[in-house]
C-alpha cells in the first residue's frame, strides 16, 4: 500500500488502522534499555518487519 504523506493520506491510513485492516508485521519487541539494538539490526538488513521499543515488558 502506498499513501501520500499528506492529510488525506494520513486520514486514510488512520481509518485502515482503526478498522483493523492495517496490520504491521512486528519482527521484534525490545525494552527501551536496548534502544541501540534495533538500529544495529535494521542497518544489517537482517530484519523483516518493524522493531518496537517499549517501556514495559
């Protein structure tokens, strides 16, 4: 899916997310203390999906 970075595009993306039609692929969930890890992994090209940082695990 491609969306322009403008107000209508953001609204369309938000509507898809609210309707459960936009489901991101999450590769990994890490604590905020490991904030350097996602950067290293993404730079290596070895990940598929999003890396989420959380303040609670």
